[in-house]
């Protein structure tokens, strides 16, 4: 495994998800992204966590319209504290991915890294970002917009955009840190 892929996995596991030796990490990958799943597994093991890596194709042929029963059973038996969905997207699987994310993050309160359509290039570049800076910038922008019902954006290159926001919805900062 090259150093940049390892660095991206390290950021995902240690910085974004704060995995440590008390964690149980469940990684869902697929044939297309197995190298990424393996990189996440290696980093989580290095952090001292107990780890299980599963490929979607072991449950049935894709695309899935709902979470496969076998996957539900493996997750339930493993009882993760952290999970990653690091797999390719397939047409028709949105309901499955959303159901899985809701089950893990909202119902079971697992720290969940949803890395749909992740590629090795994204791991080497985007996941190697300074997530301290991402966290700070995201929170600065959030502080500016959290009460906004309208935003007007202009730029020197000609952007002139005004947008309205539904007051029923709240801003949610997605800064990349999912810590307990």
C-alpha cells in the first residue's frame, strides 16, 4: 500500500472517526473498493481496534434495494462502535445506503463514515486534507449562515447568486469529525 493511500486511511480512521483501542470497527466495502476497505482495516487495527471487513458482493448480486439480511445480522452480531461504508455507488441503491446509514448512525448511535463512491484518488487527495483546517473553516461558515434565510454570493469572476432557505430546515455542519 502506498503512503498516500495509508495517509488517507489514517485521516479517516484516527482524525475523522477518532478510532482507538476501545472501538469495534465494521467496514463495508465492495469488490471495486476493496483496496480502500483493506487500508481502513489496517489503520483501524493499528489503532488497536477490533475490526471486521465485509464486501457487499458476499451477500447477493447488486444492486441492493434494501439492506441485505445477512449484512444486518453481521452488523448486529459484531456490535460496532464505528462503521465505514466505503463502497462504490450503484444505480438503485440509494434506499439501501440511506437505510444502512440511518440504522447505524441514528438508531444504533455508531460513529459512521459514509464514503460512498470513494476512489483511491479521493483517498490520496481529499482524505489527505488537513481536517483541523476543514473543521475550523466549516465552523466559521456555519457561524455565518446558521440563522440565514437568504444568502447572496458574488465573486470577481462574475458569480452573482441569491438563494432562499426554508425556515423549517436547520444548517448542519459537516466538518469531517465524528467523535464520541
